[in-house]
C-alpha cells in the first residue's frame, strides 16, 4: 500500500497540517551510448575503480543486454517526481 502524504512526514518524525502533494511524470529519452557511459559516473562502476579491460567488458555486456529495448539507438523511460509540503503541526510559519 502506497503511503498517503501525511504518513510520509510521520515516517521522518514530523507531522503536518494543511499538507498537500503533487506528482508529475516526465518521459525521457537517452542515446544508448550515453546511458552506458552514465554507469561510469556511479561509485561502483567509475572508471577509476575499473581496469580499462573491465570497463570495455562491462560496456559490451550492458550494450548487449540493452539491445532488445534500443533498436532505434535510444532507450526510453519515465521519471516520476513527487513533492509534499505543509505547515508543521504546533509550529508557526511566516505568512
């Protein structure tokens, strides 16, 4: 069960009055080569942590794995963003 926005604040030790939320989904598209390269910006796959041979092998394996989803040379997906806001219970706010 997806938590309601009011439960999100409680999860982090906060309670809010007049709480609202907004979510949006954006479609995105990225060249497969850029998608593969993006993995090298992540901690475990950075080029500094891999030998050149290991990086080439990783790139080849990921390109092969992505082939069914990237016939056009691009991968497509969606990114979902949620924003929750409110006034802390018992607190004051400028207004």
